């Protein structure tokens, strides 16, 4: 069984690496549609539509114009999540997404951080490099 650490991962907007990545999350979910008929004694369901969302956390880098700078609210991007890195044979997730949120946070005893939220549009695909 292969075990990977978070430090192996990277996230790209198209082919551009997002600089200063701290963490990311991808969440896939699917609707269920109830098909219970009158007279049934238990509820029944079928699978409905799927969707994905995500978050990206990084240290703010104002020079990263093709990564962090490309993720403006409302823009549609191709997002690529590489949990184990982007070497040949590595698994990654890719899909089209809309940037739904962007924030910059700073504290007196910490770094200036940037976070992004995305809403997938279409399917999230799992493939290999």
C-alpha cells in the first residue's frame, strides 16, 4: 500500500503551478433521487447528479500572476490537483471550475495568506500523468 504525505502534492491552474501552496481540499458529492412508491415499506433512491467543490490555501505571492493571479472571482479555470506530485504515473484530479471566493488574511504574528474556493462545472476526472 502506498502512503503519501501532503508535501508531495501540488495544484495547477491549467499548466501553471500555484505558488506557495499550503493545503487544498477536493470534495465530490452526488444527489439522490427518491423513487419510493405508494405501498413500499422502505424508501428507495437512485443516483442523481454529481458535483465537486474545493478550497486552496497558500501563502500570498503577488508575483504569481499565472497561478494565484489567474484565480479571480467569477473566472472559469481548469484546475488540476496532484496529491502525490506530477511525475509520470502519478494520479491526479482535473476539472473545469469557477472561482467563487478569494480572500487575503494577515495577522501580526503570522504570514499573509490567501485562500480560494471553487465550484466545479462538469465532471471531476481522475487520471494519471
